C-alpha cells in the first residue's frame, strides 16, 4: 500500500520560477526521503529529512517536514529545464527497512 | 564508483512465457531490493535481501515470481509464467545496510512488456 501521496500530480512552470510539491503520509515515520526520476538518470536520491528535523536544504532544494500534519514539502528554487522529472516522496515500511513511495509529482520546466 | 547494473534494459515477451532479470549492486552494499514500477505509479517493493538472506518478500507474488541472491552479491528476478499485468519497469536498488535511513541507489531498470 502507498504511504505517501504527492500533490499536485502534475506541475508546469517556466525556467527561473520556483516549484513546490507536497507529500502527505498516513503513519508515524522516522524519516522521509525525496527522489527524482527522469529518463536520463533513473531514480536518484535527493534529500532525507529525519522526524526531529523541520527543515533541510541542499543546493536549490528545500524540504520541510511537519509531523503534526503528517506532511512534507519540496521546494525547488530557480528551476531549470533539467529539473523536468517526476518527484517522489518515500517513507520507510514498518520494519524500517525498505521504502514506500507515493505516486509522484510530474514537473515540467519550460525554457 | 560504479552504479547498480541491470540487464536487460528492455524485454518484450508473450503472456505465459518466462523472463529473468539480472542485477549487480554497488560493491560492498549488503542490502539489495527489487521494485516493480507500473506506469504512472511509484515503485513498489517486491523483495529485499540482506546479504543472501530474504528480509521481506511479503509483496512478491510467489506463485509466479521468484528471486535469489547467491553469494550475497548479484541477484536474479524471474517471472514464470508472465501475465499482461506484469508489464512494468523492474528496478533494482542497493544500500549499505538495512535500517533507515540508508540512501538507496537505483539501477536504470528493465522495462518489461508482456503482450
């Protein structure tokens, strides 16, 4: 069963704009990860945020986590055409081992 | 550092035929995962190995799917017989160990089409 659910399902923006996508999940988590998938590089880990963290940055990426609302957001600033991809949030299964992915947000960045 | 290798990249078979996929994880990674990704959805775990032992195969359709990881390195995933609904991308991933929050490294996947 899918734990996380991303919103929106699809997002189209212009280069230079910011992109925000959200993830809601159902049960308590130890951490939440964001992955990116495109045809060129496959599925790639972007960032991990632990349950005791509220915000984390990595380059142009900013992730927030609100455990009280069971939600996370991924912000990509100053987007580029190369950011065009599907973005997935993932949480750990009950055993704390493998990942459970949402359905993803498809981001299109046009120049 | 070499990434996760998978082969073949594409496979087209008819229903009721059998197919096998191969995965070579990153050197030194103890944990290996097989995921199934149906078009428009996120990856779904099929089976997880820690070294050559199975950690989780609760979502593996065992009547038709099988997987092994001999010697704790390479792994093969087999489908026999294939059904139309098995059409998907099969992703192999590896990580240093079990227990979150290890980052998982994914291979390019094998796109299976069952006709």
